[in-house]
C-alpha cells in the first residue's frame, strides 16, 4: 500500500517513460586510485526501485556521491530528469541516506535534524514545521521528535535519517547500505517503509535478501563497471555467477528445503 501524504503528493508530474537518472560514459578516478568507475551507462526510470550490489570497493558509494554532485566525474555525463547535473549545485530532489546515520544526524533533537534541510532551502517557518511533521509521520517516528538522536536505537536513527531527507521532498532516494547493523525487527520495519515510499530508489546493499524482497531490478558493479543489469531473481539465483563477482547467494536461497512431515515430533 502506498503511503498517502501531502509531502509526497506534491511530487512534480513526470512521464513514467522519462529517465529520472541518465548516466552516460561515466568515468571517475581518485588521485590515488584510478578507474574507480569505468564507462558506466545507466538509466533509472521514474518510480523504479533498483538494487546496486557488488563486492567492497566496486564503486557503489562513489557512484552515489557522483549522483549527488559531491564528486565531479572524470569524464561522462549525469542528467537528472533530462537536465545535465552541475557538480557542487545543491539538488534537494536527490536525497542520500548515509550508511551510518551517526554521520548524518548531528542536532540536539530529532525535530531539529529533520528541520535542517528545509530550513536551508529558505522555506518559511510554517512550511518547515509542516514538512517536518509530515516526514516524521511518514517514517512513524513522531514520538521521537524531542529526543536526542544519539539516544536512539539503530533502527530509530535510520528512520530519522530517512525522515531528514524526505522533509526536503526529494524525487530520488539513494540509500547506502540501509539495513547495515539493524536487528531483524528494525530491518523488517525499514523494508516496510521503503516498499511503501512512492519514490525512485537506488539501494546499494550487501543484504541480498533485502534486494530480493524490495527490487525487481538489480545492477551488479565489478571493478568499476556494470557487469549485470536485469531482473533481481535471475542474478541472485545464479550462484556461479554471483561467485564470479565475489558475492554470496541470499540466505533465503541457500536454506535447504524442509517438509513439515520430515521434522521429528511434528
């Protein structure tokens, strides 16, 4: 079920066939690490929820930083909704949720953290208050509004970090390892939230069970290049191909099938 909230209802109307993100011949190198990304071509369409997987160091986080404009491509082009991206330009329509929410939450209260983005967009006090209230409601953390973020659980921090991005009314949500260090209940709450958010989502993750549950499409990065872009189930059920890219099958695929009648005493 889609979350109904005025914050999300204000999303600009864009044709579903238009690419929300268009990456063309993208290259990136750090001064001490060449060819972090090589010849990356990618189209993400409005409303898609896409997993990006790969071994450590394959370029997932670097790609996200490029999509946010934090890094400048060595070569190539990034376009958002048909407009070329200018590095260093603030783009509230693209929101990045960090892997570690402690890197994102810094204010003395949850309310202040969620309000920080809208305040820096030059909105009125009433509009900021409205956006904060809606974002807290979307992520179901209204009761935490006056709590210090550093006193929260890992799952609560993650939802507050997402709320701080939603308050800026993004069209694209980038999530870097969203389920990292979450207990099973917090992970389940996160999945329920993400599957109900009607936003274009890119999810960089090592949690392949999460990718299987949330994303119909998966992209595999290996040594800075896209080596697979297609149906999630097709790649995650191919153990030989996953091993080729230093990945393990989802736990849900590796558990042996057990009939109830084969369990002793049942």
